[in-house]
């Protein structure tokens, strides 16, 4: 538990440092050109407010999904080897929106329940690279074509990474 508390304290220090750097940068920008800085802040706030409904909807959907899917269900679905758990790992990883600090311990639990290297690599790689749930947000920022292509290429890359990891770690 102490290691976890140290990790949280370290994360808080990092956030404080990033906020301090941001504040210094904004003050420096204000000193350099007050008009442009205020225009940039206004534009950023407008973008944030425009994105807020989509962001809230995505967070609500993810919260409901995480409440509905129990870790034991993931263990049954992704435990073991073969093509079915591999494909399931690709799909679950693509859809899920789980932070890395939860995903990596979950991968350890899956490994303890017999998940193969291919399944773990597919799950973690798609989890971090593919964003089916966040696709609406990406489409608003990058456009439909680029967002879809980015996700398709990330999915293909995740399959390649999982297969290569399997060959390397056999």
C-alpha cells in the first residue's frame, strides 16, 4: 500500500509541476501579447465547451460499460490461448476505455488465469492504440476519414505487434 501512496504522491507532484509550467507560460504569453493570449484562451474555452457534451456522453457510456462488465467476465473471456481469446482481446481492447494503471495489473491477473502472450499483447496494444469509444471525439477534431483511418491502422498495427510479441516471447 505504501508503494501505491508514493505513486499517487508522485503523480500529484507531476500534475502540480505541469500546472505551474502552464501558469508560467500563460503569464509569459500575456506579457508578450495580451490580445493574442486572451483570444487563444477564449478560443480554447469555446472548443472545450463545444466538446463537452460529447465528452460527457463518452464518459457516461464508459462508466455504464465498466459497471456492467465484471473483471471475472474479462478473465473468462480472455483467459487461455487460441484464436477465440485472441480475437476477443482485440475487440475488448478496442472498445474498452481503461487507463494504463488499471490495464497492466489486469493483464497480470489475466496472465495468472492462463492468458497467452498473444492475448495479453493484443489486449494491451488495442487498449492503448485503438479508440472505438472515443471515435466521436476524434471525428470532431480530425474529421471522419482521418479518425477512422487512424483507428483502422492502429488496429492493424496492434495485430502485428501482438503476433510479433508472440514470436519473440515464445
